[in-house]
């Protein structure tokens, strides 16, 4: 009998393990299938139509997730901010912002140290046929200006699909001068800057607008309850839809990775010319995420960082597959709230906020790339240029311009500011398909660590929450704790009736 009990207990444990980790297991299988299909079909030299059909499941997967990410960010930030009192809002925002900016700086230091230790650009033969970065190179000052502009969008609707970006144009002026008694027509070309737009979501501006809406919802008291209830309900509906979509991740992963391999040029030449560069970036990401981050996470929270790391397998795989940490926001929220029991009032604000400005992985890639190109060109970087590289990378990683291959374009901006020849920058495209995924996954881990750190440091300031209520009821209760009592006036009876109807509808 004891043997049978042990056997059934083992079966039950295996069944529970499979039920909890089924999506992770299937996603890993999807990654393996994607690599097998990609490497296998490359030898057959498929047509362009065949590549399109192979990549169609991944494209549909990305479209489904992108369709819901923006509404999720808007609803999450509004409800998360409205659930906190103004004093707590300020503390949470300050802690999260300080943490994110500090980690961007630290990751850049790690990247610079690893690049000088490994020296990936020494002894490299440039045999890879590289792509070219086209278009006007942005000036460093314009990066700062665009960051401030995007913090304060002039149109909330247009911010959903475009963001401000400095545009350059050339104006010709003709003058007639008298040279030695002859009239000479001279043409002068002047570069003119203007405010334009780029087709990309202004996430940072939307987060700031939603924070204002959330704080105003709390400030108006009972009149804001219907507004809060709508966005809270929409948030739960969107999360449920995304939980349905996420089960298509294994198929989407296999398709995306296969197409990435099929779209890459000569992999052998890329590995020979950029092998040490890829090793440097990967080593920097590993050292930062598995050594540096756990150290300061433990110092701030006194918690085991690797316990949290083991619960982030699902969002990590989604970030790796989609090459975007924003796509993994639903899975990140689920892991933090349901597995690690982090207060949803913190996660619903901090995770979207971190996704808009945190670029640990991008900072590492940009810094290593700049040093790699400098070493290829035989340029010596003195202490002043290293400090300038550190500052520029930290800022540009927050305000990466919304253009294709933004990471590579950011490297070009840094090289221009440092007076380093950028002739070899096209080499970076050869390994972009894999390094982009690795740094996106690294960014996702930083978002999760930021949320947990902010929760630990700010949970003493959070108002009490009824943990026995339903999800929407919890947030309504938290909202009612934070709003001021209504003034005694002639409309008090109508307000009480509205409140009762709203609560009845929620129940």
C-alpha cells in the first residue's frame, strides 16, 4: 500500500509540474523546432514566397499580441495609479525611476569593462558583406530634445501610433555676387531642423498621460469611481484575451526563429567575423543578469534573487521569441502577481513604466558595439571618451529613436559624437537577429526585478487591501480607501445611489 501511495504521489507531482510548466516546455520545443527548420530549409534555398508562408504564423502571433499591448498598458497604468494615494504614487514613481536609471548606468559600466577585457575588435578580418545604415544621422542634442517632446505628447490619440522625431531638410538659397566684374550665381545649401513624427507608439508619453489620469481619478473622489471601474474591468478582459493568445507562443516562436535564420546571410562568415563580438555581448548580458543584478537586488530587498529568476521562464521565452520585452508584459504581470504575489497595484504601474524606459540589454549592446567599431578602426579611447560613451549610452538607451534597427542607429549616433569612423557599422546587422532577442530578454528580467524591488521598498506605504475579495472588488476597495469623503451638498443622495448601483453591478 505504501508503494502504491508513493507511486500515485509521484504521478500527481508530475501532473502538477506539467500543468504549471506546460507552456514553457512547449515554447522550448518551439525554439528547437524553429532552429531545426531554419537550418534545414536554408540548404534548400527556398523561394521568397516559401519564406513568407513559413513566417506567416509568427507574423500573426505578433499581430495578435501587439493588438492588445497598447490597451493593456493604458488600462494597467490608470488602474495601478488610481489605486494608490498621491503620497504613495510619488514614492513608487521615485523608487522605480531611480532604480531604472541606476541599472542603465550599471549595465553600461559592465559592458565597457567586458569589452576592454575581451577586446573583440582586435584581429578581426572584415569579410562579411555588410548592410548600410541610410538616412541622416541624428545629433546628440536632438536625442535629448525628442525625449522631452515625447514625454509631453500634444495629442493622446496620435501618441498611440506616432512619436516626435527631429527631421532634417536641406534648403537651397541662390545669391548673385560680383567677382572681378562678373556676376556669379552661387548656391548655398543649409541644413534645417524641424519637428516631425515617426511611425511608432509613444509609450513613454502615454504612460505619463495615464499616470495623470490615474491621479486625477483619485483626486475627484466618488465621481471617479465609474471611470476607474471601466478601466479596471477593461484591464481584466484584456488580460484574459492575452492569456488565450499566449498559448499560440510555441507555434509563433518556431516561425519567428526559422524566418530569422532564413533571412540571415552567410552564417559562417558572420560567425568568423563577429564571433568575439557576439561572445562579448553575450558574456556581458550573462555577467550583468546573473551576477550584478542579483547582488544589488539582494542588497536592496534581502531576498533570494534566483528564486525570482526561476519563476520568469515564461516571460523570458516570450521576450526571446518576439525580440520585444513589451510583448511579454502580460506574462511578466502573471508571473509577478500570481507566482511571486507582488501587489498588483505596483506591478500594473511599474512594469509598463519600466518597459518604456528600461534598456539594460540595449545599453550593453550599444556600448560593446561602439568599442568594437573603435577597435576595428584602430582608434584609442581615452578616459574622457569612455566617460562620454557611458553618459551618451545611458541617455540614448532611454530615448532610442523609433527607426528600423534602432539599436544599430543608436550606435551610429554614439560613433558620430565620439568622432569614430563608422565604416564597419554594417557588420552589426549580421548577428542582430540573435543579439536583439537576447538583450530583449535581458530587459524583461530587469523589469521584473524593478517591480519586486519597488514593492519591497514601498509596501509599507501601501493602503490595506482586502485579499479575500474578487480582483475588481479589491481595486474598488483600494480606490475607496484613497479617495476623500464626499462633501455634504445637495447631490450627496444621488452620489450614494450611483455608488450603490456601481457596487451592485460589480458584485
